[in-house]
């Protein structure tokens, strides 16, 4: 069984490498689009994510367990309430073949700096996931929470999740033109990045990615509510792809420096999965 | 109109606290008692609702009104609260959507989980009518609808025996903690923010204690004796809140909910803390009332019209949040938001009472 598991993971790796040369690089390339992203969502890697190891996800994969993900925050894309989690599941199962991904999607209203981090603990305890994908910062930004207070509360929450052997991927708030010059808002976005760096968790740089997408010439569909709303829709549509790519890329990095106790399984001969 | 009294006073106090706490991040938040304990104003509000059911369904001498009358009375109240919930939800969604359009800022659509509604109005509007779709901060009224809806069961059992009513309620509470029973959210995953199966225990406790309080002096004597215990619990709560000490939900033994501090399930620690607060602060009204004059009358007036004031408070706090967001906050803005909010709450209470007084025989315009 163990060999099969290991080879399953290798297949996933092979698929990833084939799917995206840029994704395999240790540092994302500054130029060039991600081939594995759909046309409308393409963003250069450097503007899309920062990587870090995902040991819990890695061990779930190598033990051939279903991958349990708790996706927190944000609404679904227009059309159906299930679409962000469903798309994320599909995108991950495509990036990690032979892996069964289950996603629990929860809203988390309230500020991390006050009550919401308690509620987060409850959710994590209830779901007991391998990975938490957390869209964070929007509510604190709206409530004008002090960026330092936000950063320390977020840092504490992320450290708590990781202390229980659960991986975290952070997703920072959206980019929208009316907030671009807002100092407090940018400080919150900055704080998410700082915490991701300090806690060594992968970050989906949604703000940067959307800013990049907004700067591209945007002919094509309009939006009856105006340009910012069209961009917002696009951001929601692309988020699942962006998160999946960040996870897959971070897994590559985890794979590149395997933990010693798992290493032997990877040296065994590759078998056809089945 | 009733004269100012302890129940209305504390209800008004809870309403003001909830209003301030629902403008998160504002300067005055740190001066509310919610920041200094494990339980908060929500517990006080639900407990007093139970106590009020006792007052409404029993005469001054403790003799209950006819059972049918109590059932219809509670049914009418349930309809009233449900109607308030629908109105408040619609206005809140319109405020959020309107602000997003006016400020050309789609970020605002994400406010309090409203994004789900705009992303999927077809399912969400059904969820709104079913109360399984709730906005953040707009989740107390759905709890209230369910609690008053099931209250007739406890009121009727209470006619036979108050201890039986309390035992039934306590059994449901414990079972919900052990088996994590809750009502589901829909659309979207998850459960209700306020678990009615757990929170009902506080409503029934209020109802039962009001009955005992009428019947004999024993309750009053014991609550006086237990004041020191209440004070110890309050101090312990302050220490825990200030230091941020709390059990780790992934480390406690099973059943988990018996040990954690979760608001959703009104866990035992919160319940115990609330009882401590009750013991320590209940005698305070008699001391305060003669000294605070206008403040006491203001809070009692809010408390007498709690549904209207709560509903208006939800809307005003959302407007306050939007104002803080757009202006960037700051002490001056916070003073403006809190000040106009408190005036707005007072006006709401006055308006409701004025309207009731003038409802009489004149034809409506």
C-alpha cells in the first residue's frame, strides 16, 4: 500500500511539473504567465503567491488519506453558493490526481482582532482539517481595526492552528480601485503578508493578483454595475485556481526537502497507480 | 406605561451594550462589560426575555393566566419578532448594497457574509425566509423567534411543575452540548451562530426563577447569601478576559463543549459566569435607581420597547460601521456614531410609546 501511495504522489508531482514549469521553480518567475491557469486568470507567479512548506497536506497525500480542507471566509462566485468550494475542490483534484479532496466552506464574520479568532478555533476543532485556507483581513479592514492589533491576533491564530499539526494557507483581501490609496487598508494587506512570512505559511496574494488583472487591457465583457464590480467577479472566479496553484506549488517545495521519516517511501520504485 | 423597574433597566442596559459592541473597533467598545468577562450582553438579554415571559403569563400573586391565553400571547410575539427579523435583514442588505454602489466599492458586499446573498439570491432569499441565512450581528432575532416559538412548551410544563420545566430544559441543553446539536445554516455550510437548543436553557431559567421569586422569599434570601460567590466569579471572569486565558478547543477532553468558552453553545463556563454576574449585579439597581435619575428612565424606556429598539439598533450600528469605514474612524467619529446612535435608540422607544398612546379611536391617515 505504501508504495502505491508514494507513487500516487509522484504522479501528482509529474502532472504538476508538466502542467507548469514556472510552478516548479523555487522562486516564481517574474515574467510569463502560469500555463495551468485559465486565460482570464493568468497572473505572473511573483504577483500571485509566496510559497512555504505544507507538511500536513504532504503527509495526508503520502498516507493516501482524503485531504480535508477547511476553507474560511469570502462568498462564492456569482451563480451558485457552492461554486468557490466546488471549484477549489475540482482544481485541487486536477492538480493532485488520485487524491480525494473534501472541502468544508465556512463564513467567518467579525474581526480577527476581536471575537472571530475564537470562532475560528471552534471551526477548526469541529472540522479537524489537514489544511485551513483562510481568506482574511476584509472584516478587520472594514472595521478599521488597527493593523498591528490585527497582525498580532492573526499571528497568534495561525500559530495556534499550526501548533496542532494543521497547515495554513492565507489569502489576503481583494484589490479594488476605491481602496487602492487607502493607507489603513494597505496596512492590513501588508499585515497579512508579514504574518504569512513570519509564520512561514503560503500566501495567495489576491490583492496583487487582482491589481495585475485590473491593469490588463480589459476589453470584452462589461459589467452593469461598473468596472470594479466586473473585476470583483473575475477575482472570485479566479480565486479557486489561484489557491489551488499556490497549494500545488508549495507542495512541490515541501517535496523538494522531504522530512527524513517519509523519505524512504519516496525512493521506492514507481508503480502504476491503481 | 410601566414605571422604571429593574428588569426594563437591565434590558435597556443590555440593548445599549449590544449596540456599542455591534460597531466593532469603536473607541467605546472597550468600556462595555462584555470585554471583561466570559459571558456578555446576549446572555443578559435572553435571560431577561425569559423573566419577562414569567411576568407576562403570571399575575402579581403568581397565579397563571389561562393556558390558551399564554400560548396565543407567545405565538403573537413570535410572529412579531419574525416580522422584525425579515424587515431588519432586508434593510441591512439594502444598506450594504446601496453603500457598495454609491461608493463604487465591491469590498462592502462582503460585509457580514452578505456576499453570499448577492452571489446567490435565489437560494439566499429562501434561506432568509427560513432564517437559515443570517448576516453577522443579525443573528439574535432568529434565536429569539425560535425561543419564543418553543416557550409555550416550557410555560405549560411549568404550570405543572417549575422543576420539571427546568429539568426538561436542562436535559435538552446537556444533550445538545454532548451531541453538538444545532440548527443548520443554508445556503452555505455551518450552523446557527446562536444554538437555540443550548440557549433555551437561559430563557427557561429566567422564566422559572421569576416564578420562584414570586412564590417565596427563599430565592431572594439565597441570592443575597451568594453575592460573595458572584463577586468571586466576576473577578475570575475579568482576570480570564484580560489575560486572554481560555481552554484550547483541540486540547480539552470529550465532550468538548462541556469545557470550552463558546458563545454559540452557551457552554457551562459562560452560563456559570453569567449566573455570577447576575448574583453580583442584580442588587445594584436598587442602589443606583434613586441616584441616576434620567439615565435610569432612559434605559428603562429602551427596555420597555426592546424589540423596536433592538431592531433599530441593528440598523443604526450597521450605518455606524459604514460611517466609520468611509471616514476612517477616530475618536470624534466614534463619539458621533455612539452619540447619535443612543439618541436614535431613545427616539425609537419614545416614538413607539407615542404611537401606542395615539392609536386610540382616531382614523388613520
